[in-house]
């Protein structure tokens, strides 16, 4: 079941901000002038502002999955996935999850061995898992998935560039945040 609801409207300032940042950094610096790809990634950022969406995948017993390794097991029709549609759904989420974390929180991914020393994810290459997962999703190129397959093929092929573009988005978000707090501090300063 997909718990993602379109809870944030297209006109919402958060969605518009992500659209603007992703398009600017993907089109120019990251050299990915692809409107469909930028739209997908900005929608992903908007959706993942809700932790319930970020960690929406559950295993066959209903337990929420937080590790990529567990998600990979849940995606495998020979292990935990109930169907090939389930494999596609979970693989899409793994690609999204890996792109989100490697793009916006690379320091957390790099710190996994220290932050979660007993997590099997410390042995996972998030870049490779994300790229491979999008490749698997792109292989579902028949029937109802035919129109989406090329987008996921591009996400797989250009995964590293997408991560780079999101790294730039993160840097700009940090600059905006610093500017906001500086203005807030100066407004609180009686001498400022």
C-alpha cells in the first residue's frame, strides 16, 4: 500500500521552493536539463519531508523498514515480496531513499558505521543500491509501467549527477537557513 498522499499542493511554497532549487541546480551546475527528472526529484523531496513517507515500506509482517538491506529483502520475490509489482514498488522506494540520503545527508550515510555499528547497512553502498534499484524499476517497461520506464532508466544512468545536484540543493538550503537565522538574530538584537 502506498501511503504517499498528495498532501502538499502544487502551489504550496515548499513544493515551489524545491522545484526552483532542483531545476536551477540540475539544469545548470549538474548538467541535467531534463524537466521530467527535475520534477520527479523535487516531488521526492516534498514527499520525503514527511518521515512517514520516507519510511513507508513495511515487511511481510507489517514492520516498518529503516535499513536498505531489509528493503532489498522485502523487494525480492524469492524472499519477501508477494509479487513483481511489490518488487517494483520497493525497488522504486530504495532508489528514492538512496537518492534522498546520499544527496541531502551524505554525512549520515558516511557515518553509518559509527552511528549504527550493528546495522547491516554499514556494508551497503547506497549509491550502487539506488542506481541498481532504479535500473530494476526501469526494466518494468511493459503495460502500465511503459511510460515511466524511461524516467527510471535516466535516474539510474544519471544517479551520480542527481546526487551531485541534490548536494548543491542542500548547500543552498543551508545558506538560506543561515541567512534566515542571521536576520532573526539581528531583529532580536536591541542595538541591531
